C-alpha cells in the first residue's frame, strides 16, 4: 500500500489507501500490511515466552474496577499467515487467557469483510467468539469494516446464531483524514455510518467509528450519526496523554446529543511498528490498565463546561499480537 508522509500544522499524518487483512494501524491511523516485514512477526518461541510474561503481568496487576465498562482490544486474525489465530488451538487458548487475565470486555476483529456465513472460517470464528463471551469475560464483539456493504456480511453471519456467537458492533474503519480528497471521503464515511445505523437499529447492533484527526465540523457530524467514537491516543507513555488532540473531544461535545467516547492506546514498540514506537516499551514496566487510569485521571481534572456533553465509556488497545512482544525487553528494542 502507498504510504506518504504529510505534515499538517503540528500533526504528522501517514496517508495510505486504507486498511486490510493483517494490517497495522499507525499514529495517523493508516495501515501497512503486517506480513510485509519479518520484524512485524514474532517467532513462535518468542511469542510463547513473551505471552507468559504478559499474562503474568496482566494477572498480577489487574485492578478490580479499573477496567469497568468497555475495555477493548483490537485483534488481527492473520488469516493465511504462519501465525494465524483461527483454527490454531494453542494460539486461541493463549489469546483467550490473555483476554481473561487482562480484564478485557470488548474485542474488535479485523479480516471479517466478505466472510461467508457457512464457511469454515465463520464456524471457527463463531467458536472463538462463543468461548470469549462464555469463559473470558467478553460482553461485546465488533467487526472493523471499511465498506458500506459489509454491514450485510455481519447480519448474514449473525442470522441463526446464538447470542454468544454473534457480532454486536459495526465498527467503521475508514480513514477519510488520510485521503487525497478528504471532503468526498468524509461524505462517504457519513453515508457508511448512516447505512450502518439503519442496519444496526433493525438488528440490535451498536455502531461506532475509530478516528485519528478531525476538524470541528467533522466532529459534530460524526458524533450525531454513530453510537460511540473511539479516539486514538497513540503516545509512547502516559505523561500528559489526555492533551494529545484534546480539542477533538471539545469539538465533538458540540453535537446535539451526548457523545460516548473511548480512547485508544497502542502497544506497538520499536521493532514491531512501521511508525514511531508507542507504548510497547512503557508496557515493560507498567500494567496495561494504567494507561486508561492515567488518561481518565487527567480527563477528570479538566474543568470545562463542554465535558457535560461527553460520556467516557472506557478504553481500547491496539493491537493484541503486539502485546506478545511485551516482556522480552531488548528483544523488542526496549533498553531501559
């Protein structure tokens, strides 16, 4: 995929032609296929060792009540790769243990677009979702989608399935702010959200969108047509993190209804990202629950009237497989 570096004001954007299977999200919210670099993949040995370390950190540091409400995790299925999640019993159990130990309540899956509801993939996915809901504390499952027609894919998958196997959230993953014709692509985004909302109301689903950089007009339009908004806070640590684009929340607060939001943090580190490293090294010394705890404490300290129209519903992490590199220190490029 094309990646072009752009600087706009004080922000750095990475423009691409959108997401896709096995993709990696970066600071500007764009994607680079994870399979294009060996550094983006941990070996089975490293994954096994680091997963144990992460699981230990998660188990020992989970704070009761800290992750109350929505505590989300993006998940790449890595279909067709050597580290594919679906259909690998060991990886699936490792994943479910991480989810359960970490206190996550919400999973957002990539690579569900175009899924045949009677395919082997769909059956494997249903099994994984069911176990996540019944044994790992998951209350919602979302599908990250970048095309208006994919709402029908979700409905087709859900038809006839039990509540434990169902997808619950239509998550719009469409980075209009990185497109050459931003105005046209934003209109496409709104149309997608409106269509998703119609489908959601008819099928007991929730709608949401992930955002990187928006302006004041876009903020209000988005807030008025979706159930909740996930706002990226891709920083290397939790210092003053809430002020990273705080104006986005203020702009959304001008909507005609109360806006539900959740910050997104990134677990990427020096050796498993195509962009600047984010919290991968910070997580070597801090439990992942601390990111939201710090963000929320800083948010609560803000005394502004616009907050009355914002409802913080929790937080989200990008992305599961990068957590597998936490705990190996220098092996992930972390030296202090």
